[in-house]
């Protein structure tokens, strides 16, 4: 979409274009492609969507719970443009898409992000007065590096993002703690970088003196064994979801961590190694982190899927049975969720209270008004990162 003298040109997925007057209120979303006037966000956070589909019989809008709780029907105008206005959206990032005569379609006016297991349109709804995940001129920027390593366990090349804090290149003698950060189901290693804005959050925290400079490593939580590395029983039906992640712990411990510590100036001990994740990534974090306390001293679970059968004595291989021993090893066990993702929030609170009742130290973070979406997890990272590695740095670092 391009603007010319107060009007806009709307390009459609089906081809063609339509001219219309630019609305008086609201502004194009920052996630729109260059020059696109829609989606458009009003001051009250209502969002106007438009798409041209002159031959369509029905068009619906679907997306994240913070954007619309249920599918929303668009109305057809005489020029073949379909439009709808949402109720006020929850601030933050939301995935969305159109369903045109039953076929799912991305918005040609929006950038796409990997979510729901595919490239998906996304929209950023600003939160008034909140800028901890926005780029600030006064915040010195770290660097975001993209690397790849050949995994012998999976038989594939894997992409990894590494955030290095400001000053990493200038202070060549300094070593840094590391946070390993995991995404959720249906997403990949791009999630924390693009949707979560992890690098910007870290830049702002470090510039404000609210977080210690650290490396942040983001890899994919999906890792399945190469055929030659997995014995398959005859006639095994298999669970594809389980298989998609079953090699992750081995990849993390045997390949990723050694790869990072060989190439970056880390403090390579458990006291300076943290792990956190959201949803599926929180399950992986608790499984890997609590199962390997010789490797990790800082553990964060964001929007951990609720468990009705959580029992302190038996959970995670009985790691909580010895409260004194656990508290002596784990510097931080952090749990958090958004209040609008009720099942996750309630489940995390039950777990937190059960642990504290058994003498296990844990911290709970509640994100007011947010659902199972990225604003919850941005806020969670902002809180979690401030709690990491608070001790004085080793001599000479």
C-alpha cells in the first residue's frame, strides 16, 4: 500500500487495488509492510482490518486471544473490500490471519512471523506509557549474532541466535554469564528475537543498570533424532509431537552449550548459567534444568502448562524432596503467567504455593491483563532477567 496526497492504495491478496480516503483517526500498525495503511490502530486500541477479495462470499478474521476472543466476520463493501473493527485489543504482539471462503490466508499488508507452525501475519498494538521493549536512543546496543552448527544428534544444521551485550567486543578480557531462552510450541528460534524483542529488552535493562550484562542464546526447541540415532520398534505408531522434541535435552547439553562456550567468552559454570522458556519451552526448561542442577542454577518457567497432579514429593524425579539441598543449589526458581491465561496462571500459582509450603524457595510473577501471548512473555523476561546473576563479578571480569 502506498499513500499519495491523503489517500491510500490498498493491494489485495487476490490482485487489484482500490482507492479510499485515509481515516481521520488512528495510525497504521508498525508491523505493516512499507506504505500499508491497514491494519490501523485507534487511540482506544480498536483495530481496523481491510482486505480486498471481490469474489469472496465470506471473510473472517482470526487470531490471538488478546486481539479477538472469537472469529470476527468482515463486512463487504461495494468495491469488493472487506472490513471489520475489533474491540479494544490487549497491548502487545498478536498473530492473526483471514479465512476467505474457508481458506486461511495471511494479510498482504502485514509482515509475517513464524507462529502457529507457519508464517503468520502479526500486529503490534502499542501499550501507552510502556517502553521497556522499545528501542531507546540512550540505550547502547548489543549485537545480535546468527550462527549455525551441525548437530550429529539430529543429523541437521541448526540455527542459533546469540545476543552479546554492549562492550563485548571492546572488553576482550571479560567473560559473561549466559541465559538460554526457549520459545513455545508452533514457534521457532526467531520468536524471542522478532516477536519477543529480547535483544531490545536486554539493551534497555543493561543501560539502566537493572540487569547484569550477559549473553542470551536462543535455539530451536524442536529437535528430533536422526534415523540412525534412534532405534525404532517394529510397528511403532509413534507420537509426532513427542518425537519433534525428544532429542532436545541431548542437543542442549551435548552440542549447544559446548558450541557456545567454545566460541564465546562465557563464565562456564552452573552459577553463571540460566535457562528459561515459555509454554512448551517452560516444560523443557523445568525438565532439563531441574534434571541437571549440576549445569543450571537459575531456572524460569513462563506460562507453564497447568498440571492437576502436581505433587512436590514426586514431581520432576523427586528433585524437591530435599528442600534444604535444593535451596542450596538453585539460586532462582521463577514461575510466571498472565492473569488472562487463567488456567496457566492458576496452575503456576498452585505450583508456587505448593513449593513454598514444602520449604522450596520460588518466585511468582503475575502479568496483569495479558493472555497466552507475547506481551506476557516480554514482561516475564523483563522481570526474570533483572533477578539473574546479582553477585559481584569474579575478580578481573
